[in-house]
């Protein structure tokens, strides 16, 4: 049986999503929910450290973003290890990306907090929207971080 190759995205789509990842990571570092919201479908389905299936952006913000973004620092995607797949019709894309961040123990000491993400995007008339996100920590990384950074904008 002949193996069909993965539907790897073209250079233009890969570059778009690398920029998207950098933009989103900047909003996480700034704890700027208001700027990040338009990147996601309002009914996004998400998985995360603190919940299983999270239906909708508002619930995702209150149960996941509030428990992570203000409590960590230095969030970045590892762009050189990121893969982007796209449907042949250009309507859907999947981004697979490792990420790094800094977590904090209760005594304030820092620890590396790496993880990985899979995000599914749908192309609309207005551009790409993330319709599913699954971000999780690597094995052995402490689940809780204790920083207390302010939210810039909700």
C-alpha cells in the first residue's frame, strides 16, 4: 500500500501561522485576554491543564487562561519545531507546536514549564480562526504555578 504524505502547508500558510503563534504568545506574556480573543472562534472547543473539554471562549478564559497566564511568564512557541498541516482545499489547518514558559514555586523560585500545543483552524471570510486548542504540559512538569501577574485587559 502506498503511503500518502501528510498534507503539509505551503510556505505562505506556514509563515502566517508562525506569525500567529508569535502574536498569540505575546498576548499570553502580556496577560492580554482582550487582544487574544479575536484569534479564536467564540465557540472554540479547548482542552487544557485544568479542564477536559471546555466549550466556548468565555469558559476557556475563566477556567484556563485565568489559571495559567497570570501565574506564569516568558511564554513562547518553539517555531523551529512547529509543524503546520493544511487541507488541500485550504479551509482547515492544524498547527502542532512545542512551547516554553516559566513557572513559579510557592516560594517564588522559578522552574522551566515546557509543553505542547495542537490547534485546529478554520478559514472564514474574515481569515483564520482557531476552533480547537489543546495545550498541555510535558510529563513531570508541576501543574501549578504561583506567580500573580495582573491581567492587562479582559
